[in-house]
C-alpha cells in the first residue's frame, strides 16, 4: 500500500531543493541589478541560463509525475485549500505547464533576459531606442514561442503569458474592466483640471540630500512593519523586490536629490511587497502554501501601503515631524499631503499620480498585446507609443528615454505583467475598505503611527493563505464581494476632495484615506 | 579512433558548467559576508550546502574519469605545461582527491562553514569564546575526517589539508623555513627595540572620516591597476577577495575612523589578490590554466602590492598630495612612510607590522597542527593561545575577542591556510627583487605613480601561467633561484634602516623598497 505521507514528503523535499537553486539564481539577478561589475554581464548571462535550465529540469523531473500519480485519490490531497491538497493541485498545474516548455527555450529566455536588460540600460542612458530594438525583437520572438507552448485550449498566446502572472485572467475581461475604470478616471481628471485649487510642485522638486532620503526611507519602511532582520533595502535604477529565502527579502528603491517622492513612495511600495513575502508561511517557502497568490494580489499589497496608507492625510500628520527632523524644514502636514497628491499628466509611469497611473498601464497593455500578436512591429513601436501617450494621457514624450525606454519589463521578458499593476490598485482599495470596516478607526491608527493592526489584518486575510486560494477567492473572502472598481474610485474621490474641488464619493463611509 | 580534441572539449565544457555553479555558490557566500539579513543564515546554509554538493557531484562525475582515460597517451595531454596537458594532469589530480571525499562530508562542511561563521561573528562581538567552541569542535572533527580521506601515502592529516591550499607543501619543511625566518626576525626586532629613534603613532590613530577613507581606497586600488569594470570594492568585517567569474572580482576592505592603515593596506592587499585574478587567462576561467597556482603565490601578489609597493618611501612620495587633498592636512611623505612602517608588537594579525606579522602566523601554524592531531583540545585553546602570544610576540591578549577569536579562518574550516600567508611574504620579496632587477628603476617608477610596468612583469611572469606551473616552478623561473628568506629579510632591513637604527642588508642592491 502507498504510504501517502512519505510520498508527499518526497515531493516536498524535491521542491525545497528546487527552491534552493531557484533562489540562488534570483540572487545572481539581484546582484546584477545592484552593483555587478559591467564586464561581468556575459558570464552572468551564461550562469543564470545554466541555473534556470537546472531549475527547469528539477521542475519537470519525471519523479514529480510519479509522486503526483501516487497521491491522486488521497483524501488529504483532495482538500483543495489545505496545505497538502493545494500543494498537490498547484504543483500538478505548474508541472504540466513547465513540461510544455522546451529546456532550450527556457535557457534562451534566461540568457536573453540578462543581455536584454544590459542593452535596455545602455539604450536608455544613450536615449537610443535602436540600440535596444534587436534585443527586444529577440525577446518578443522568444515570448511568443513560450506563449504558444503554454496556451491552453481557448487561450490566446498573450493570455498564456498573462496566466504566468495572473492565473486564469482573461484579456477581454481585463479590457472591459479597464475601459470602465478609464471612463471614471477621465471624468475625475476633468473635475481636477477644472478645479479652482492648484497644488504647488515646489515641495516635490526641491533639493533633498540623498543621505537624508536614505535614512527616511529606512525609517518609514521599518515603521510600517518591514522586518530588517529578515530583509534589506538597497539602491538601483528601477526599484523592485525579490525574495531570496524564507527570511531574506530584498527591496530596492532609487534616490534622486531633486525628486523626493521617488524614494519615499518607491520605498513604501517595495516595502509593501516585502511585507507580503515576509508574511507568507515560512515553512512552506518555495511551495504553493508559501508562495504569493498572483501578481495582482502582490501588487495590491504594495499599492495599499504606498497609496491608501502612504498618501493619506493621516500618514503625513504622523510623519511631518520626522520630515522636519530629517530635512530641517517646518512644513505643515496638509502641505505634504497636498503635494504628494498633486495630479498632473506626466510621462513616467513610476512617477505618475494615482489619477493617471492606470492610463499608463492601459497604453502598455494594448501595445504589448499588439507586439505579441504581431500587429505592431518594433520599428513602429516608438511612434505608436508617443501617439498613444498624446491621445490617452495628453502628453507626448520628447525622447524615447522618457517614452518607450522607461520600463525594464519588456527587456526582461515580462509580457503580460503590466495589467497586474492596475489589478493591484483595484484590489488594494477594496481590501483597505474592508480592513477599515473591520478594524474601526483605521485612520486614527495611521495618524498615531499604529500600523500593526492593519498589517495583522492583511497577514490573516491575505498573507497566511499563500497560493492556496485564487486571487478572486482571496478578494471575495476578505471583502465579502467580488472585485469592483468602485472602492478605488471612491478612495480617489475622497482623497482628492481634500486637495481639489472634486465631488466626494456617494458613500464616503465605506472608504477613508 | 578516439577524436581527442572532441573528448577534450567535452571535458572542458563540463568543467565550465561546474564553474557556473561553483561561482554561484561563491556569490552566496560573498553576499552572506556583505549584507545578508541576519535571519537569512539558516536558509543560506542549506543553500550553500546543496550547491556545494552539486559541485562535488559534477567534479566527481564518472564521465570525467572516462574522458581522462580516453585522453591518456594523447601527445597534447602529455605536454605538462601546455594548456591542454596541464588541464588533463591537474583535473586528474583534483578528481582523484575529490573522489575520496564522501558527498555527505562535503555538504556537512559547507553547512558547518556558514553556521560556524555566524557563531564566530556573534562570539567575537560578545567576546565569548564558549559561544563559538561547539561550532569549532564540530569543524575540527569534520576537517580531520576530510584530511584523513585526502591524505596520500606519507602525508599527515594536517598536510593533506595544507595540500588543498599549497600543493605538495611539507609541514616539517615549512617548520624549518619558519624557524629560520623567526631567528632573523627576532634579531631584527631586537635592533628595532634598541633603536634611539621612535615612531609616533599619532598619525595612525587620528580620526579620519570613513567617507574620505572610502574614496582614498578606491583611488589607490584604481591607481595600482585594479580594474573596476571587472571588479568592485565593498565593505566587510574581515577583508577578503573572491572571484565570481572571468570579469567579476570582488574585493572587500574595512573602514575604522580611528585606524587609517586598516583601510589603506587592507585595500592594497585585496587589490593585489584581485589583480592576480584579473590577470589569469580569462578563456580558461574555472580550469587549471585560468586558476591561481597556490595560495602562497596568491598571497605573494597581495603582499607585494601591500608591503613592497604600498609601504615604500616612494609610494608615499607619490601619494602624500592625495592624502592632503582627501583629509585636508599637509603631512610630509617621510612622516607617512615612517608611521606606516612603525614596528610594535601587537595583538591583531591583520593590523600587525611586517616585522612581527610572521610571528603571528607561526603561532597559528603550531596551534592548528595540534588541534588537528588532537594534542590540543578546544577547552585549552584560549589559554594556550594567550601563553604563546606572550612567549613569541611579547604581548598577552586581554580578551578572546582580541585573541583566539580575531580570525574568521577556523570558523570557515580553513585549517592549513595560515602558513600560506608567510609563504606569500617570502615569495613577494623575492619576486619584487627580480622585477626590480629586470625593470631597472622600479623605485623611480613608483615615485612617479607608474605601476603598469610592474603589473605587466607580474602578468607575464606569474599571472599568465595560471596553475600550469607549480609555485616552486613559478618562483624558480621568475627569479632564477629557489625560494629563500633572504630577499624578505633584506627588504625589511632596507626599509627599516630608513626608519629605525637597524643595519641595512649586506647586498642592498638586490632589493629596494
């Protein structure tokens, strides 16, 4: 008779070993983006490719299939949301997807990713899109091949890529939600443009020494709950978060002496990602119960801390004294709050205000679908990018460095990734409203610098579940309803009603930030 | 018929892949020592152990034996110092050694190394040897097992460990050379103690801001020839150098605002190591022609730049203006030179002057032999350490943090490593004298900041050979004679004759620094 417990432990040990190699590979990539010597890139590409191939071999090992077969019909494995059942169910799904990807393609993508990022970085610095174009062409071709291998029946190539980041998402459904949100945002923007109040940008563009920003970033990340015994904060050109082990989460931000919000909100954002990773069940690191549910859920955690908490009036009531201490100037909390909520259509996604941010995503979402389907060529991409920016956001990039070259994603092979940012915004607002309802005086807590109740609520309602529930199920269980754009729109209206002459939301009591 | 070229290429490709995994493992260790979150240690230990096991599997793969067998009798493989011949010869040697080590022991050592360093670090900070003792006991036991597996006929367990760092070295021969050197050093020290001249230590212990030290370190490393496109300089508690790829060499130093020589000579030392790695044939990275010859040769490169160049009167003639620029004080070159050559018996090896440094090594060399043979127990180690320091160097450590806990080596499993430091000092002086003879006015070049001729001489006479020649052969070929203590003693006498009343060497023309 099969000893199911033993078979499951063998599966679990194999996946643990796989995570040891996978996270070594992630360290290679973190290091590459934080300070690897420039001439080290070729060897690093070879190295990341080899380790990626090794991980692929481990994830597609025939032993896995045999273990899964032996576990089928076992009652523990049939409880879909238990640790064991979810592991068996999701490992099966991942295994079947991985098996469809030829190892040579996995290695080619890993290698192209390292080289592509190098080309992108150089091209952006030189403001020369043509330097990057061949690497982009190669990456699109590789991603298209991957999408074709991964696509289930009824899935488009693009959806198969999207599925890697947001399981079961449908491109046409996203398009509908985004179109709806776009309508609401355009109306909101019109009200803001018509407002008699103006927000001064002086405070944002003043010189704030990088040393002060660095210490402020660390203090804020620590205050909201990022654990520095289990993580660290570094500097890079494009902020990100990567988790290198159950107690080793790396977040990265950037410092610009003449753009203070870049480091503050970059840090709060990445710390939000990091706190999610730190809240996942440690014992299950590298297995589904210890893994994030989807990138939309991941992004909801970063956006919640960055925007719902970090851009609230109460947050700046709490931290205005720290700003004075750090930079030596006495500025009223209301002025910081207004400045950090200034709305102005601009070119750079990562510096965009919340009213226009999702419009940046919509442009990328449309363009990347066209790149993958082949409707749009990379020859035409910069021109089309600039045209869309003008039409959708009302600004035209004066250079490709501020246009199509601004994001690392495509150079790193991340097609289908952008829409998860807007999903994250939607989910963040909905979770925040539910937490507020559950905890009572959340605004008061923030004003007093008490972030732990909110973090605990997120730990219990989101983090503790890992991947055992889908993004939809997590949202439904935590908030009592399915995903809706209403909480985000309500939250923006409430916040902007303090800054501009916009109507507050119809039912202001459900959100507050 | 065997196609030898193809077989050799298969061997070479396999070793290249092995180097990809091995250097990923080295990055994990570099990262652990530069800033990994403290709670990440357990997972990192598991990870390093797993990758070390993987590397061990690759290095002991039966395919290697089959390739080597097929290559035997091939004329290229019989040219012992050609790229191919040296590769076949040394891979065979390594393979046979590796095969004797059980994989479980390799993994246990890798894991104990990560944990041991953590214990050592905590114990040193707490000045509590007993916290570290269990980890040290475990490591000694593991190293003893390894030595027993590795020992050839006629080799002691300790010599088998030493052989890993200094191939073919004999403990009793080293003991004789060291005893000889010790006699010369004791006489030199007596002359210095009896000198009417005194060197003030004020300059060394003044406050020099860490930021200034950091920029100075980078400038000096760059000036002598460390290539920052192919390497970087970081900060750690115990300086070291690690090579992560053919164009990715990491050197690390430490900064103490009240101990300027720590960063300057730490940096010159590690840059010397780094320049050796950067000078090895890149195409053969991870294979014998692209690997250092021995740790004694490696150390000769660091000591040469640290001491023969970096502590010379001419070096400070060259850099006194930079010191003024960096720290804002006008101090004569002669005063820097005298201060950096101040002799005073002290407790900490890495801060020791050159006259006493090798006495620190002799203490460790004797104690580690006794620990491995079992003559000395870890219970008695701190007391015996303190007693030896008093007898040999004339100082008694007031605490274990400044005594037996000062070095990371034993916690990292490095038994048989210390004697290579003194070998390095001996070889450095002999190489420098030969370079001086060959290049003509080496002192004048240093005074003018021209370091390239010396680096080129080292590239040609040492670096270019990789491991194709033994340490002894490299010394013999580069200097025209076998290893002798005379050049080191002559060099020290010459330098100290400028600072203290000691007799210059009999034939001063053969050395100059």
